[in-house]
C-alpha cells in the first residue's frame, strides 16, 4: 500500500495545481469583466475596453486552456 502513495501523489499534484490555476484565472477574468462594466458605466471607455479584453483572455485561458484542455483531459485519461 505504501509504494502506491508517491505515484498517486505525483499524479494528483499537477491536476490539483491546474485546477487551482484555472479557478484563479477564471475568477480574475470575471473580476476584470466586472470592472470593465463599471468603467463603461462611468464613461471611461479606454479602461473599459482594455479590462474587457484582458478579462476575456483570462476567462479563455482558465476555462478552455486549463480546465478543459488539461484538467478534463487528464481526468478522462485517468478514468480509463
């Protein structure tokens, strides 16, 4: 039972790191999008568009780049 623990940890640690990073990027992207809407409402268009672009990139990287491409793919491969 003991020899399986390091192998399990070696497989779960990157999965946990990717999941955590995907969550942080997605939350940061949502915060940037919210700030973009606030700046748009106040009339500061340049900041609003900049934050909207950065937020979209962060959401894309978090949801698609890490969560779907890395985490979901690794879960599918390990479940077989």
